[in-house]
């Protein structure tokens, strides 16, 4: 077999922004790697402060990144282990620089991933303002941690392969997961500390697909958006939280949606909430 040449490219650009009587020095790092014969890719993403965007690339590159960061406070991470098919990308704080203060110009990381390679994505987005558009990729498994973040994870089109698990953990966050029916994940787990949360299960569900979902919320507001063509059961364990079960039929400890027995795609949701409001919205598709 003739292997195509692999050409990693890394470019560094420096800029200095003056603000409030002192200078903030920002550096820009770009990196990419041409897609060769990789059969899988494990991505570890670490980005604690600034703006983050992840989306599908054009397929010619295994990955492509552009990172603008404050060099006095952070170090860039762009490491690719060819043997292990593992990419680490993001920023890490320099020693003694955990308090980043106010950034006059925001840090920003853009990451483009090949849709042709099965991906395991592990993302720790800290206090970032994050948008992860994962539709049209080949996602095998996802693990996302969001601290005090304003984050959106969305699937605007179906996943190209079957996904094993989608695990999400948030702190005091405003968090939205959209188009989860397109994720093609067999199992979803969500654990939220406090915040305003939307879990939207619309999308193009595979026929005969079943999603098992485990959702836990300590404090906050949760909106669940279900497509009407999917049969849904919800098992609720709540303390001081309200749950809108008016559109379900109560069967013991379960709430069962209309037409569940005849639905081609189904999901079983286990819901635990301590304090907050839980609303259910039905969407035609």
C-alpha cells in the first residue's frame, strides 16, 4: 500500500493589543494535518475561557485548528500522536495564572474535524462560550464537560455512524443540546448542577432505534423537546421540581406518550430533579 504523505502544518502569528494602560499580547497558532489512512481519531479538547467553535471540515484535512490566546496567561496545546491516533488541542493556564481577569480581546479556538473518520470526542470547555456543531461528522462517542459556560451542542444533520454514548456534565451553565435525534446515540447521560437547560430530541431518527437517556438536574429550568413521531416513556424522581406530564398517560411510576406501542423509534428517559421547573414541548418533526 502506498501511503500518502502526511503534512502537518503549524503557523504562529503574534499580535499585541493595548488596553487600559497595559498591553495584552495575543498569539495566533494554526495547525492542520492532511487526511491519510486514519481509521479513527480520539480528540481531547481543553478550552477554559473565551470563544470556542467546533464543526465539520471539508474532509481533505484530518483536522484544522486556529487558536488565538493570551500568551501571558495561557499555553497552547496542539499535539497529535500518530501511533495512538490522538489529538490534544486547546489551552492550559501558565503556572500562577489561574485568575485570568478581563480579556479586552477574547481568546478564540476554531476546530474543524474530518467527517470521514470515526471520532471519539472528549471536550472540557470550562467557562467558555462554546458552539459545537457536530452534525454530519462520524461520531462514535462524546463526553462533554461545561463549567460556568454558555454552550450549545447541535446536530444539524444526521451522524454518519452509530454513536455509542453521549455524556454531558454541566455546572452553572446555560446549555442547549439540539437535534439529538440526529446524533444516532444509543445512550445519553446528562448531569446538570444549575442553569437553564434545553434538551431537544428532534432530528431524523433511524427506524427501530431506541435511545436510553438518564437526566439529572440539581437546580434550574429544563425544557425537553420531543418529536411527535417518537414514542417516549419518562420515569420521574423529583423532590421540589415541577414536571409537566399533561401530554402523557400515567402508568405507575412511568409517563407514557400517546402511540408509544406503535412508534417505530422510541426513547426511555429516566429523570431526576431536585429543584426547578421541567417543561415538555412536542414538535411535529
